[in-house]
């Protein structure tokens, strides 16, 4: 179709105005919608639609309120389109933030300098979380203040002529850090109204000095918008947008822009605060469920690691533990509850507590797994877990292991050979009706036992046995670096093991427990059987004196003889079978007396007229530590004295 020429003055060629290619031309503003040529059919007036944003509805209402020249209509349409595009880009930038600082920074970077030359963001201090009641009084803290800066490499020099700089005398950075919102005050009324207001309105003129503090106000000639930040349930802050006098003033539609920015920011802050609270709960749960620190039992050194499946899931069902047992033994435990959610962590905590209780009874490893299986069935029919329970004896240099569906441990020998231990796999905990089997293996001095969960060796990219073989090779390669006569440092060994994880290997959380077996030399152990008779305490004193003389600890003879006599006397009184007496020399001198009576001794205060009852009182006063542990075959009473060699 041929285009009819027009002679209207001031018209630009159609090609130079691509945004108006479909807009008809006419010489009169009243007939701006009529095209050149045949008259068109009457078009229905556009009606507001429910899907329109407030910004679009306001723009449409303003455009229909009064007739405008075609140039004004085109300029208004461009401005409204620019506003819509700006709001879309700004809200996307704000939504990208995860934590509080990122969201506030996104608001500042999105608005300065496009929408304003400066911005001040105030947030409630402290920020309320969820449904909790806010703290009184209502206090706002200046969280961030940004202004336009055009210096150095921060901004393209071509922008310098278009974007002015706030000079130092008008900089609002010295604004008050804290503002207490007075009930019934001007600032309280603006915040309660929720809607943004212009800085030159009566409400804002009274509220801004209260917000900025010490009688401060917006610099003369500057334009401002005060926008409350309202979350899901309450006002959580306020934002102040500022423009210099040489920029176009804020328009009524800019209030809608400020409202949308404030709404998206406040809702994002609400989510960030809730996420921060959940992360805090997860961290606290992890610290509660997993040991804060490992014990330092005699004859073994320990190191551990725990990695969650992802930063967003900081806890899971994996756990590890090291529990000292009577006779200087130590129980090593590692387990994995299905899943890595908060529920899995709670179940893990219950099973870990049960394992600690059972370990205190000094039950065999297979019996511990049996009772854990019963506990898992009591927790629910779908409570499944794998677990490996091992007991290391530093005196005999032996380790007893029972397995419940867990990956087998790896033993790294002193010479650098890594061996996957052959342990009966067993069924997972929670299956029920399955017997567990224990095996006893050598644990030579200098060897390292590595217990781990399947998250270390299994992922989408490899099966569990491939991962176990890669782990074994990694341990052997690490041991070769330290030579055949030295074991690799435990902490460095754990870090090196975790370095084998690739980008796709973090499908599950990981628990890792490494134990270096030092053992106790036979020359540092003295062991006797005493018949339960009246002469047993005297014989125990003589045997202890000889052992201390052989070890060069004669200065401890008086204290040790007194304490050994008291403990053996108490054991002989109730025992029916021979009493055991064992002395262990390590960094301390440890004495252990065992008998077949399950009744634990109890310290009491004897009266002046009593002939007995002072034995444990003396033990408590003279020994550095002492205790009593019930065993399946009786009990062991022990005490420790510091060596002064």
C-alpha cells in the first residue's frame, strides 16, 4: 500500500521513528488515532485488565485523563515503557540475593543511578523472624547508604556528563545510624501507611528529620521519596530515594516504582531472615548431634571430618563417634541414616545416643548392633541405617569389628600397604530379625584405620566398589610420600582423602573417622589375678610396689599402695571369682580393679563412729580421676595418678 505524504510541520520521517510505525498520523491531536487514508472502523477503548500491574494501570489512566499532542503521547509511552523495563530488571536483581546483604545491595545497585542519585536503607533492629513478636521499642538501623560515584575505574567516563555527583556537603552518609520510631510520631504514621510519599509532602517533611536524626533533612533542592519496607506481617524498615536538583523531578508514577521496589525488597529480606534462622538451627543441630571434639584415649590418636551434601543442607544422617571404654579401650563408630534431611539428623541423634549408652555397658560389638536394630524398629518401620562398630584394645593390639550393611573399613599399614578389611557385611539396622557377626583382627602399632560413609565412595559417576578401590589407592599413594617408616599425619591424611572428591561426587553427606593405633607396650602393663580372700589387699600392695620400682615410679608407692588396698578390699568383699588387678603406665599411671559383682561402689560420708566407708573418699581426694564401669561380667573400678618422671 502506498503511504500518503504529509506536510505537518515538525513530523519526522516514519523510518526515523520505529516505535511509531503502527501509530496513525493526523494533523489534529483530537484525531491522533485516525490513520491517513480510508477511515477505520471505530475501535473499542481499552479497559483495565486484572492482569495489569499497578504501574501499567496508572500509566493508562494518566494517558486517558486528557488529550495530548502526538509528541507527548509518544514521549509518555516511552517513559512508561522505560519504567516497566526498569522495574522488571530491578526486581530480578533484588530477587537474585540470598542473604540480607545481597538483597539490600541489589536494591542499591538497581536504583543508583538509574532511578535515584542516592539511597538510604534502614532496617528494623533486630529484625523479627517469622511470627515472633518484635522487640520494643521500634528501632531502625541504617543498613546501607549508596550514592552516585564517578571516579577512577568505577564508571565509564562517558557517563560523567549525564550523571551528576553528590558533593560532600550534600552527602547523607553522616545520617544517624539508629532511629527510634516514636509511637504516634510522624515517621510512625508514614510507616503505618505503607505507601511511598514524596519528600516535599507534609508527612515526609515531618518524618524525614526524625529518620535522619539530629534535625537533618533532605538537602535543599533535592527530590526525595520515602518508601516504607513492609514484609509479610509488619513494617521492617524504610528506604529513602534522592535526586539532585538538575535531574528530572520524581513523577507520580515513580511512587509506584518505589512501591514495587520496596515490596520486593521487603519480601526478599523476610525470606533471607527465615533462611538465616533455618541455617542457624541446622548448624546448632549439627553441633549437637556430632561430637564437638574427639577424646584422646591412651594408645590411639583420632581425627574426623564431616561434610554436608550441600551448603543448603548442612546436616544429614551420617555420624561418627569415639567412646572410651574400660581397660583403656576405645569404641569407634560410624553410621549413616537414609537421607540427609532434618528428620534423618534427628533419627541419627537418637541412634548415636543409643550407641553411646550401649557402649557404656561394654557390650560386644555384635550385641550393640542388635540393640541398635531394635531401637530403629521402635522409631518406625522405615527407619533404616547402616553402622559399623569397632572396639580397639591397645594392650592386646587387637580390634573387634561388627558391621550392619556399611562399607568396609580400610587399614593403612605402616609400610604403606592399604588393605580393605574383610568384615561380614550384615543387614542394615532397622531390618529386624537378623543376627550380626563380629570378627577380631590384628591392629599393629603405626597402622591407621579409616571408617567412612558411602558418600565418600559412591556417587552418580561411580559405584561403591569402584570408589572403595580408588580410596584404597589414594591412601596407599599418600603413605608412599611419607616413607615406609613413618605414618602420614592424621589431619593431612583426612584432607587428602577428601580431595579425591570430584565435582559430581557430593550427592550425599560424608562422615570420616581415622584412628592411628599406637598401642601400649607390654613392658608398660602389669596384670595379676587375686583370689577373693583376706590376704588379697596385702598381696596387691606388694605387687604394685614391685611394678612401680621396675618403672622408676617409687615416689608414687605410698599413694598407690593406699588406694590399691582400699579398692581391692572393696572388691574382695563382694566378689566370688578371682579379682583382676592391672597397672598401665602411659602419660599417667592407671590402676584397674575388676570383679564379678555388678553393684557399683558409691561414695558416702562416713560418721565419726563408723569403722569403714572411707575408702572411696580417700580415692576421690588422692587420685586425679577415678570411676567405675559396669561390665557384662561384673564391674571395673579405676583411678589415675599423674606420673612425675
